[in-house]
């Protein structure tokens, strides 16, 4: 079912968006340098976008870390160990005037595709030159994952959903362990310490967690579900897909 | 001649929308943190009408004040401990329950001795938005799932609201009443099979969402959430119906 857009709408207006590439290995940006960020890295690439909106905007940022047409808006999960994520990493730093897109990689990389979309709140009458998202699907999903053999060997599964579009699409995803409480894609839902991951009384090096991310290519939208609990888990998801152009 | 004054702006576009309200809250870490200990703080909670999707940004008063980072892309920050001048990791996690969103931050001290934390405030900025595509307004599919107790150690209760997931069709259903599954009355076989357990307990369920996609055929395997036991098996013998 769709809704009409009328002139008293309060939808988010796309203020700026662009396809860019970012190469790493340049000079270090102070906003990206440890300990400004919680994740240290070796090579940085930065692109600053001036928006001058006067408030910190809503920003959706996507990148193609493998340069193969598969787009992420979270860290890419590897599933090979405890909370293992792949590099390069994308981060945004947002102020009232600027959005800074930062790529962090282990080795120097060139021309990593990045797409960003900066919004402002719609509070004006409709103008013919305004742009808004075109959402074409909003669905729930669910996955069952067997128990992990130990907390350093997570279980994961990937579901694919053909999106039926001939071009790249954007996604928004949340996940839940109870279908009522929802977490942003890429968050590691903490399930408590694994007391077998350290000496008696601690400190412990691992926690139990579950997470989910969404990513897209030219044909499908994918959900990657992952957990490291010692019992099977059901992970719920809900997602929306919108056109990039 | 067309009378434009009587034409409403109307399109078939579905977009993200927001009421434009920006919520703010903060958490401050300070004082002494014991060895191998953690300090957990949770915001009071943002009450949000009609939450669907959201953006949650944070800044760190000591590291990047006024420079807001997206929690989907970065779910941790650093807090300096001044005892030996090292950076401790603080994990940040958001939770939405009903219409209330809270943010929890937890800083870990991996050392065996106590440390003093540099006073650090984590500020959070939240904007909720939703899709103008409305939630399904049809009806939920209903049916029943049979539970077999193949474990002879005793009976058990499955409360209403328990989630069952079809492993053949990856659809989820919720039980609508509480049932008691009795102790198995006979010696169990080596595997948990449908026959001869004709007296399996039937649990009425409904789909978690409206929609015809939940009208699935019979399925021989369901996962019972929060009730993991290899000696318990759940099946549906008839199709689910009524979903639209």
C-alpha cells in the first residue's frame, strides 16, 4: 500500500547526494586519528562535504569496500571469528556545517566507491525541484541459526531477496531478538560475558552477541545474520529498500 | 481550463519522513573503575511516537566534541584512564522497546588494578523517521503447531507469546495461549518422530505480521524460541490460513 505525498508532508528531503571515490594513504586527518576514533587504522582517506545546514543532518552513507558492486552501510562482517569485520571501514563525522566521510584501510587502496545522501527536514511547501527517497519495499524477515560451538566461532547465515531493480538500491535494516525490541544494523547486541573466555573471575575477552547487516548488489538485497551464543538463536529483521537514483 | 487551485499534490512516492524533532541525552563517566570491572550507564530513554527507523549519532566530549558519529558505522569510543594514561574501550548500544529508546554505554577495565577515568561525557542525538509505506493492514495467518515431548525427564510449560519459526519456510509465528506439555507417557524411541506420538499437544499460533506469505503448508520442523531442547520437536500438520 502506498501513501500520497501532500503539501503538508514532513518527509526527509534529500539535500545533497553524490557518488564519489575515496583513496586511502593520504595525510592523516585529525578527526580520523586515534584516539579520536575508537578504531585505530593504518591508512586513511577523507572527503569533506560542506552542507551549511546549521544543524547536524541525517546522513546515510554507503560504500563498496571490495569494488565489486556490493554496497554496505555498516562494517562488513566476516564471520570468521569473534565480531570479525572486514576493512576498509567507513565512518561519518557530522557537524552543523560539514559531513566528513572517512575510509580506514589496512593497506593503501585507490578509488573506493562511496555514495552519500544528506537530508534536511522537510518543512516547506512542495517544490518541483525537491527530491525525496523512493522506497519500494518494506518487509520483515527472520532467520534461525544453530548454536555456536564456542564464542570465537560465530554462526552466520545469509538470506537473499531479489529486489527486481535494474540498478543499485539502498537499504535500511534493523534486527531484533524478540520481534519487539529493534537494534540498528551492525550493532553487536551484548548477551553477557562468556566466562569461559578468561580466567575464573575474569577478565573475559569475549561476550555473547548477535548482529545483522544488510547489503545490496545489482540483483539482490542480502541480510547477514550472526551470533556466537551456545544455543540456537532466532534473529528477526525488518528492512526498507529505496532507489539510489 | 484547468482549475489548479483544486488539485492536491499527490504522487505515488514513498519516502522517509520525520517530525523533525531532535532528541538529546548524555552519559558521563568519571571516578574509579575497579580492576577487571566495567562501568555501565544507561540514558533515561527517549519516548518516540511511531518509531520505524532512526539515526543515532554520538559525540565524545574529550575526543570529538561537536563532531557526531553514526552509531551504525561505529559502536565504540575511547575513554582515557589517567592512572597509566591508556585508552579504555567503551561499547555503545541502543535499544528500542515499544516506543522508548535507551542508549547504554559500558567501559571496560582490562587491567587487574583500579584506574581513574578522565571525566568524559558521551552525548547522543537521536532522530526517528519512518516510511510512508504503511504497515500491512490485512489479517494474520493462524493455525496450530503440535509439540511432542520426546524427552522423558518431565513436562514443561510453553507460555503464550512464544515464537515459533518454520525452518522450512523461515516464517515466524507467536503462540496465543499457554500450554502444558506433559511428561512422555511411554519409553521414547531413539529419535523424536511424529509417529506414534498422536497425542501431541496443539498450540494455537498466529503469524507475527499480516500477509498472505504466512499461509504456509505443513512443516515438519519448527524452532521454539527461548526453549531449546533437543528432546522437543514441533510440527504443523495442516496449512496456515487466513493471512492476507
